[in-house]
């Protein structure tokens, strides 16, 4: 007797797929499709002992993996305070990771960053990144002045999936107003 491998219905009945008896086809019959079961490979080992070797190796596809990313906002570095006088800048504003706030100070709580020094922040975020995705680090900083505050501008940078690795990389945002220059430093790595 021949059994057709596709679905069909019996007349005057509910549509229920007909499946042949499992012993009729030795190669396996799954979900109405023919599937051939791979043969087991046997390799020789010490003193002609036989061990089982799996038919398929565990294949690693790094380009398809979700990456767990760690972003650390290290701090604000003052490269040059400018010629307005003094050896420090009073910085306030906001620093963001995508739409998440990492650091915020208003004009009444500005931080003092001295020339050649890093004001430490140490804010850390961990999240997952899918292949092809990216994320944005950004900020808007100001320098507090007695007359009028200096707008150091809005700066952003995209970090793409392929730029992230376990050894880590540094990324910086440069803010400038005339001859006043500060950097916001990040450490980005895959966990």
C-alpha cells in the first residue's frame, strides 16, 4: 500500500492530516516532510577503541550573536581652560546614552575641572545589542561664567555593533567654545 507524504482529508470528515505508521519509513518522517537522519560517525581512538563523534559539530557564529555591551562614563577631561583667566572650568549640562541620562548638573551645581585633569564620574550601563544595531553617546555642556554662560555645544557619536569587542575601546566627545576645550571620555566593551 502506498501512503502519500502530503496532507489530505477523508471525505466528510474534519481536516486531520493522515500520517503513515512510523515503521513503514526507516529514514524518519517529520511534519509531512522527508528528513534523512545523518549516520553516526565512529572514529578510532587509543588501542582501536571506538568512540562516538556527533554528526554535527557545535558551530560558533559570532556575527549572529547578541552582544552584551558595557558603557562606562569615565569623566570629563579639561584640555585647555582658555584665556579667560584661571586654570579651571566650571562645567554643567547633561551626558546621555541613547535616551538614558548618565550625568546631569545644573548651573547652580557646576563641577570644577582643572586643566589637564579628569573629573571622575564612573557611571556604568549594561545592555544588549543585536547585529546591525548601534547606539548613541551624546552631551550638551556649558561653562559657568559670572557674566554669561558659555555654550560648549551639543555633540553626539554613533557606536556600531562591529566596533565593540571584549578588549574594549575608548570613545570621546569633544566640546569646544572658542579656546576652551573639554572631552567626555567613555570606555566601551563587550562582556
